[in-house]
C-alpha cells in the first residue's frame, strides 16, 4: 500500500511525500509525489490505492488534478468548449504523425503504418484524441490486456497437442483457435511505444490537444516472463563444431566467420573484399609469424517497403566499427578474397549473389540444425544465436563489457549488460570468497570410498569429504 513520509524543512514548514510501488508489486518501481499539507497527501494516497497503485487518472505529476477533472466525478468539459466542437479522430491524427516523422527510413515508416493499422486503429481509431474520458489510461491498459490475451475463435477448436482441428477435442476442454493470437511481451512493448509517441505529440503540439499522455505510466508485460521463443541460445565450441559439420560445405566458412566475429547477419553478408585488411604479426607465445587482420563494418542490408533489399548504413552509429580477426578467421576470410574485385561480396551463393536471410535459413540453416540434432545437438539455435554464442565466449574469457560493446557495435554498454549481464559469473566467486574467506585445504582429503588413486584422478578429484577438525 502507499505510504506518507513527512519531514520538516529548515524554515520550520512541513512537507509530505506519498510513496508507493507502481502496480503494488515488489518489482514495481518506486513512485513519489510531494505535498505542502497533510490532508492533500492523504487524499492523493487514497486515490493511488483506488487506482490499483497506478497514477490516478486526471492527475498531472508535479501539478495536481487537471483543471478538467473533478475527483470523485471524473472528467468535465471546459467552459470554453462547445459540444459541437469538431473531434480530432485518432485514425487521421496517427496516420499524419507517422507520415511526417523525420529521422526514419522508408521501411521503418512502412512498419509503423502496418502496426498502426493492425493493432492500434481497431481499438483507438474512432476515439477523439482530445477526449480524456474516452482515450484514458484505463483504455490503454485494457488495450494492452487484449494484446496479451488475444481473441479466441470458438468456432475453430484446436487440439493443443497435435495442432489439428477437432470438435471432439473442444468438448474435452481443448483450446480454440484465434481470431487474433496473443502477442509476445516484446511486441506489446513496441506497439505501446508507438502509441506513446503519437499521444505525446498531441500533448506537445501548439496548442496542445491534450494535457497529459494516458500511455505514460502503463505497466507492461515483462519480456523475461517464462521461457518463450525469444530465449537466447548459446552454443559451446563443441556444439558449434557439430553444427558446422552438419551444414553444406559451401557455407561452412561463412558460418565459422559469423561465430568468430559476432557480426549481425545483415553486416556479414554485406562485407566486401575492400573491407578486409590483413597483416603479419609475431605471436609472442610461439615466436611464429601469423597472419591476422580486421574487417571494417561500413554497410548492412536494409529491407525496403516493397520487400526488396538495398545496401545502407549499419544499424546504429556505433555499428560502424573495426572488428579484429583471429588467425583462424583471417585465413577463412583471405581464402574468399582470391580472384575477386574490391567491391565483390565476400560470401556469396554459387551464382555470385549475396545470401538473403530467407534463402540461407531455408536452404542451409534449417536442414543443418535438424541434421545436428539427429547427431546429438540438444538445442534449437536461430541464426542470430551465433552472435549470442560469440558474446558468451568473450564473457567466458573475462573480457571487459566495454570491449564487448565496442566489438558488437551496441549503442551503449547498457544494452550489452541488459542483454548479456546474466552470463557474467566471476562476481559470484568474489562474493563467495568474501563470505567464506580463503578455503582451508587441510580440512579436505580424498573420500575413503575412492581408495584407488587412479580412480580419484579419473574423476578429477571432485569427490572430497569434509574432515571434522
């Protein structure tokens, strides 16, 4: 429940702060609002609890109740507004906002328009952007819940085990088909972000169409709930070797360079001969001269609104980077430059064309995964999981997260840590050492059950027992 904290200022006056967790859950972020008098703080506290520990409808943070909102009564029309004022329909307003957006490419604009027509307009399309009673925070929450729950179609029963339709199965309580399937948490977050941008523009336009954004404080489904299809898959070196052996020979080098560099697929397939630089370097451990180098990530494939592709800039500004190549990766890349012009692509099909993602997945990747699984691979990796696996190898070698960020081309180190921070385990060793201190090895001796020294050695000395001092 919400709490009221009070403190006395240096001038003797009092301040009262209402404090609560968003949504009332322990994982909800702390929210605060400050008042000059205790009755106002109590009134706001009750409003927060009544709203389910969300920000109350009609409340403007740091200001108070909206002039058009009466606590206990709801929204009222302003005196200078007439009932016959022409409404600003969400449909026309949203389409105009997307059409006038700057700083986005044509494909992004087309994707926004598609998502708007599929998921936002069916619910908000006819609403008046200016009407806080209709287009409210409650309406946004109801929309989010609909996206999460989906719309079942009771006329199409589906067997949840086999996926086959069966009216008999429906009588046994089996699930039905969908008029619209439930959306994943990540998709819901993206759609909510689009709604937020549209409504925020209505708040900041001159003159403003609204006083507040009803999508500002919506609690959204967590992306990491459960183990959905978005779960990252990490391959060990041995598992990758099995996958590499299972894929057709003409793309094995491409697959291994993918694994050894962690590049995005759109970047790897856009690498040209002129982007590769090799150099001879002395290996300090062996004293031998080895061939190393680097690849410049300067471009990536971009999908156009008509589903054709063109070469463009990488994903972000930080994605323009130089990736160091190991001797193994250098050898694989160098072998692909022989007899090619500077502008030729490094990895191509037999016909000399670049590998489109859909073609590579259907003709090479999917058959290779199935074959590797038949040979003992117990995972089902996606193509992008090779990038994730590359990061896992770097973290395993205790590379600093900043170096990993630069190699991957993430916009900020926050992105790197949010995505891969759970793989960093060396901190656990430091915590355990701080708790227990240095271990007393004199307290441990081989178990009496393992009398054969060869047997102890074969098991790695892991069977130890604690000897009471």
